[in-house]
């Protein structure tokens, strides 16, 4: 069993906090049937460590407390983030930044699309398509390009990788 170092806990806390701050401060884009949750670009960090799966799930949970959909979003939206993060982490040796983004796109389109349909009576297929488009923009395009550029930076890579975790 891996030891949780103070450094790993702090890095996870910072990532969770960044997710919350980006989502809440950009709330006009982050919530609703058409959403561009910029913080979702961070999902690709799950390729580097399972710590980020936990951090992003926690950040999503806290951010979803402020959702217009209510408490259900803390369960449904957070579950989508958790499942996507786990799938990214488990596939980390087989996928690149762009192909790994399929998990947040699919899980959020289905989970959040269903949630919007049930809670807001939004059209089901349209809701799923709108959520998927937002995820493609934020995770696939913004996140993929950002992570591809940052992965060339040795200082960034040494900062985000965990010294005790084997990948």
C-alpha cells in the first residue's frame, strides 16, 4: 500500500480547489443544459496519477453543490466524473490525451444528459448532445492541447507525477 505523503495530499487539494474555483467563477458557462465547464480540462491529469481521480471527483462534488439542478447533481455529475477518471487512469498506458477524453465526453453526456432530462424536463437527446459538445470543447480540445503542450515541460511533468506511484 502506498503512503500518502503531504506533498501528494497538497497537490490533490490544489487540483480540487482549482476545479471548484474555475467551475464556480465561470458558473454562467459551467451549469445548465448547455455547459462549457472549463475545469473539465483537468480530467486528463488522471492519465498521470490516481490521486487526480480523487481530487477531481472531490472538486466536482463541491462545485456541484452550487449547481442549479440541486443535490442530485452532487451525486449524478460527481459519479460521471468518478467513472470517467477511473477509466482514464485504468487506460493510461493505452491512450493519449485526445483519446482519453472520450470517457468524460461519454459519461457526462449520458449521466448529465439524463439528469437534465429528469430534473429540468429538457429534451433527452438534445441534452446529451449539448453536454457532449461542451465536453469535447473543454476536455478534448482545450484539455488535450493544454496537456500536450505542458507535457513537454519537464518542470510541469515532475510536479504532477507522484514520486511513489508506479505508472
